[in-house]
C-alpha cells in the first residue's frame, strides 16, 4: 500500500471540548471531581468486598471485579483528558494513542462480558434459588472472570493488530477528547473501508449483542419475580430499572459510535463522555452503594478502624 505525499505523523492533535478558557476550567473542575469520586468509590467497594466477611458471596465478588474494571476504564482516558483541559496544545503521541485505544477496548470488552456474567448470576439466584449454590460455584465465577479478561484481550487485539501498522502521514487532528478507533482509522493514508467494516462487526456487534442479552435477562427476571411474588415486583422493578439505565448509558454510546463509524455520531464527544467518565461513577452508585448489605459492611469497617484510633 502506498502512502500519500506528506510527512510521517508522530503525534495527534485532540480538539477537546472547547477553545474557551472559561469552559475548559469548568470541564476541568467537573471531570476532576467525577474522576476522583470514581476512583475513591470503586476502591472503597473493592476494599469492603475484600475485607468484609459478610460480602464473601458470588454477587459481591462480581461487583468487586466490576469496580476494578470501571476504575481501569476511566483511568485509561480521563486523566489525559483532564490534563489536556489546561493545555494550550492538546497532543498525544501515535504510540500513546495506540496504547489508549488498546486499554479502552481491553477493559471495555471485559466489562461487557462481566455484566453478562452478573446478569446470569442474578437469573440463577432469582429463577433457580434452590440450585443456586450448586450452579454458581467459586470455581465457575473465577472461570467467568478469567473468560471476561480473555474476551477483552481478544477483542482489543483483533482490532489493534490491524490498526497499529496503519501509516499516518497527512492529517493528524482528532475531533474528540481522546483517541478512538473510528476517528483514528480515518486519518490513515490508505483505504480503510474494510477495516471500518471490521470495527462495525467487532465493537459494534459486540456492544449490541451484549446489550440485547442483558435486556432479555432483566425481562426474564422481572417476569419470574412477578409470577412468584407480586409484592417483590416493585422492589425488583426499582432495582433493575436503575441497572437498565446504567447499562443503556454504557452500551448506547458504544453502539452508536462503533456500529455507525461513518456517521456524525462518531465524533460526538458527549456520547464518549458517558461510557468513559459518567458510567464508571454510576456503576458503583447503582450496583453497589445503594445495596443495604454493602452499606452495613462499609459502616462496620469504618467503625472498626475509627474506634481504635479514637480510643488511642
């Protein structure tokens, strides 16, 4: 493949949100607070699940792993985005860009798979409660978690192997807040139509299929709860509706950005913020911090460490 005339690109320019300094300061403060809350919240959940004896159950084991993936996904993009808000020249090296995309799709693919595992866990717990302990074993859960990382690795490598060797020798401006496959591919000096179709088949379909399977699982759970107990339906509906909102905020932007890379939505920065900044904060709030058992475990751990300090 021959490249077009032009110098070899060594770095990309990220346009960011706005050139107005006031807006950049506003976004800097907002995203710094969100990222700080995301890191603290997810670490708190992981520590509580690890050291609280009352949370050594399959559901909280999966929630602890989800918190770790959320923190990693947010860390892959948000710190760079925050520092760029205070920089006049928002640049990232080509290899830095490739690394950012690699980790985004690694953690994103693993999280999609883990959300399906969590839905399976809730399905067995609600629809087959008598067989729950025999079906959902710790060895099965460990296997599922390892499988989620394997799928995330295969997902990212299948795209990055084809992207990392693309020649970039012309335009180097990315109309986004971080590097993302659909936008970076367009900057290559060669024809990338086949690669764009592959991105649709890989990222787009993976997001869409996982989203549909999650909605189906939630529907089955609600129907089962309604048949067993009308009183428990309102509680289940309240919990699962919150889950559906978070899942939609995560998968919706992914589906639009990766399933339709040729559309204007591919450069919509608001959609990108939802699944890289907002969702990693909402997940611990919706899935975990609203859980009464988790709240009780956190209070016990807090009092356990605060009381000796006060006595001293």
